[in-house]
C-alpha cells in the first residue's frame, strides 16, 4: 500500500439492495480504530474483518460492502508512544514495499493477504456494462476520430 497518508481507523459497512423493497432490508456500518496509524495491508485487512464480523447478520442478500480509510495522517508524522515497536513497523513497511514491487512487476494481485485468494476463485464479478467511459482519466478510453 505504502501511501503518503496513513489511516488511524477504518469504516466498514454493508447493506442490502434498497431497490428491492420486498427483500428483507439491513444496513450497518462501524468505525474500527487501529492501535496505531498504519498502511500495513495485513493489519488493515484484519481490522476490516473484525468490524465485518460484528455487523454481519445471516439471512440477508447483501448488495454492497465497503471499507473507507479515515483519520488520515502524514507518513512519518503519526504519533508514537513508549510501547510503539519502531523496528517492527519498519520491517512491516519493507514487507509492504516488497509486495508492492512484486505486484507492479508481475501484475496486480500477484501477492496479497491470504484471504484475497477467495476472490480469485469467485464465480461472480461486478457488472460493468453500463460503466461511464473515463475519457478524462484514461488515455485508452479516449474516442478515436478519423477524418
């Protein structure tokens, strides 16, 4: 992940489809505080799963789930206390940098948390047929005009 800003907590949410009023409806979210600001993918995944475990209820057809990283602080300017293991943070930072380097070289999602292996076997995917073209942000989506 290795960003310039790092989160101090994450917001996890889930909801059913509000456009299907005949289905049972449920919507819930919670903020999961982190012990210390981090961009460690493993810690962020662990925190998100802990939050999801608390808000998830069986029996609902969920349509949307998400995680937002909040309470951002600049890397290197986050507060530390007497119990902060600086060496461990540096080791994890090197691990995250190595993972990012491998993913850049061999393709997105080459390496990731163990739980992400589930996503590779999924039989469904997001519907993208009605996606708006990204003319202003993606060179490959610019229309070609021939005269």
